[in-house]
C-alpha cells in the first residue's frame, strides 16, 4: 500500500550524497526505527526504513521430505541424447 504524500513529506528528507557519506550512522538510526526519504536532485527516489512486520523469514529445510524427484530426473531418453550428439 503506497504512502500518502502527507506521510512521505513528514519523513526526514536526505540527499543521496549525504546518505552515502554517512551510511553507517543512517543505518543505525534505521535500526532504531527511524525512516528517511532519499532524494536526488530534489526528487524522491527511495524511502528507507526498518522492515515491515509482515515479512516472513525463510526457514531453510522447511520443505525437506515434501518434494520428491523422479529417479530418472537426470537422464535423457536415448533418442533425445543421440539426436543431440548427431547435431554436434
């Protein structure tokens, strides 16, 4: 859901050059919950802030045992293999 113009204008506007020059400081402020609007040549180009609460963290291995791969997955039928070899 996009932010309204009023909400965006109430955020602190920071130039890209200033943001790049003080990146560590700005990222620490973002970790503390601060949000920024990045501008380039007086145009808004991005909004930087902490991640929203609805982001789901990926759990490696969550599908283990739920996906089956056919035994012959890595092999080609003989006719397909021979047609590929003949073209070379």
